[in-house]
C-alpha cells in the first residue's frame, strides 16, 4: 500500500487547516483559538482520507496516482473511493472533532480577575471530562451524523475535483496549478453545500452533553431543530463554510498534487 499518499495528505491537511482555522473561530474570541490541537489531529485524519482514497482507487483500477492522467478512472470508481475514504475518516475524526467543537464553543469569557475559569483547560482535560461525565460513548457523540455527512459528501468532493480537472486539462496531461486551485476550491464548496445540514445536526448533538440537553438520536435532533427553528436551521453556517471551503481545499489539493508529483 503506497505510503506517499498518506504523507502528502498529512502535510496538505496541515496547510489547509492553517489557512482555514480562522473561519472556524470567526464568531469566537481570537482567530486562532485552539489551533494547536486541530492542526495535529486534522492533519492525521486528512492523511487517512487521501491515503484511503488513493489506495481504494488503486484497488479498483490497478492504476497508480501517476498513471491516472493517462488512464483516468471512471467517476463511479472515484465516487466509491471517495466514500470509502470519507467513511473511515469519519470514525477517526469523531473524537477529535467533538473535542474541537467543545473547546471552540466554551461560553466562558477570557480569564479576568474574579471570572470563572474555562470549563475545559485544554484538549486532554476536555477529553477526560467528557469521558468522566458522559462515558466512553460520549467521545463519539455525533459520530453517526459525522459518518452520514462525510461518506457521500467526500464521494461528491472527489468527483467534482476530478470532473473540473478533466474539463480544463488536455487528455493525458497533468492539470496546471491554476486548474488544481480552482477545481479544489469548487470541490470544497460543492461538498459543503451537501454537508451543511448534517454538519448542523452533528454540532448540536456534540454540544448536547455540555448544554445538559439530550436528543433521542439523529432523527430526534433533526425533528426537534426543524420544529423549533424551521427548515432554514439546516443551512445555518453555509456562507461561512463555503467561504472557508474554497481557499482551504484549493491549497489542500495543490499541495497534495505537488508533493506526489515531486516524489513521483
């Protein structure tokens, strides 16, 4: 199983996160709040996504990354490989994503004389607190929503990227840096349009334990949210997600492709 895709995915994920993290915290205190933890965890998760995707395509088509421009895989194979990567990524990501959401959504103000300390002092303390208060399953709160979000949307993500690259690249040639940037950016936006409804539900289920609110499950969370706030609630955050998605995924794909090309 080629290891270059995993390493390239790790590095490109870290670069994308550095660029995109301020968008994640735009409504919170400090653009780079809690960045040290996600930059390590998301980079690892991104290596799983790109590594599994590339190796799934290798299993389906028997062509390496370098050979795929001359023998492009079918969009069906791209979609299946993307879904496979998304499914496995979701289970690796679930505890890290929960901790990131909890840390970023702490409601306590910054430390001031006489103010209460933050609920969580850092990622390790956050994980330990969740484990103690909510049990081992608490670390996977929202995992089903995350899996349902990432499995099909990452299939769409890779199909969109491949389709746009092929539209603007002569047959058999390597896409230019400009093409990769645009294709990666629009792939990110397309996937977030599909992912945002379940991302809203995922975040609400992850925050339920902190807010002392219990949902009976994924469906209960969806029905309760729609009943209380209308269907528009499922597209809350779409604008900021899309604004973040274009530059992050443009840089992610550009660095990924250039790393593999330089190592090939």
